[in-house]
């Protein structure tokens, strides 16, 4: 009987101790750990998955909400986002926004960069994404330094009228409608090579 009471007291003590440790770690840290498998430690991807560390909090929060409610097309993130409640998504956004931006080491074809710069200027992309892909407002993402493959896939998705996009991206759909596949590749190379 004494052993059973002692075991119970130890178990309760362990739970209290682990709860105290968890309370000392922000909710954003805990819920964001699962993201590192694709997005890298602290949101610094080492592959073609987007870098999310250092992106604006408002953008991250709205993007996750759009994935969760189906307002933005995704092959993976729409399913992942449904597993979190709104508070957890906001905690993640805050966590990743506080991390440093680390540009992708995967850059685009350097031969396409100059053509991409021209398309960027001629297509009106700078209005939302800045002169080189660094957005001047927190509701738009930084695309400079993202992997070219990721950028190309995203532009194709935004161009496709059969795929949902957030309302704020509606002008982008119209702009990309006039952009060829070759120019999408050039834009991706330009942004990937920008810092």
C-alpha cells in the first residue's frame, strides 16, 4: 500500500514538474516544433519548402488561416493547418515572425535573373513585393531569397483559376494571367537570387 501511494505521489510530482517546464516554454515554441520537418529549424528551410522564419506575423497568421479554411490551395498545408486551433496558429505566426530571415541556398538559374527583373518591373509586381521581392508592407510575404522551385509552383497555383487563393491575392491572379511559363521561371530565378 505504501509503495502504491509513493508511486502515485511520484507520478503526480512528475506531471507537475513537466507542466511547469511546458509553462516556461511559449506555446508558439511547442506547436511550431512540428513545422521543422519541412520548414527547417526556426523556419529556415534547407530545401524547396518555403522559408517562413522572419516573415511578417500578419502574413503568416492570414496564410495559415487561409490554409485552414480552404481559401488558399495547398497539397499539404491545408491538411496540416486543420489540425490546429486559431490560437495555436497565431502562436506559430508570432514564433516564426520573431526568428531571423535566412535566404534559401537554392537559387534560380542565373541566366534567367535579368529577364525576371524585367518581368518584375513590367508586370507591376513591385507594388506589393517591393523592388526586389522584399514586401514593403507586413501583409505581403518576402519572396526574395525563397527557393526558385517553390516560387514557380506558387505562381502557377495563383495563376490557375481552378485553385482557391486568398482575396488579397486576386490582383496577382490577373497579373499572372498575362505571364508566360518562361517568364514565371524567370521571375522565380530573379526572386530566388535576390536578398
